[in-house]
């Protein structure tokens, strides 16, 4: 059995779910008055597009 150690993790579960990341992104967008819907998936694709 492999055991994974996550750099970003919550104390409760030991991992970070996609829903948790999306909630944090949503809160940050509201605080910054960005006015756009940002999800972890959008962020991932933006990063990949920037690499290309």
C-alpha cells in the first residue's frame, strides 16, 4: 500500500478536494471583485495554455 504525503492538505482529511479549492477560489474572486467564475479546472487550463 502506497502512502501519499500532500504538500497542501487539511488537518481533517489529509488531502484537498476539488470542491475545497473551488470554494477558496470563489471566495478570493469575490473579495477581489474579479467578476469572473474561476474554478480549479479553469485555473489548470490557464496554466497549461501559458506553458504552451
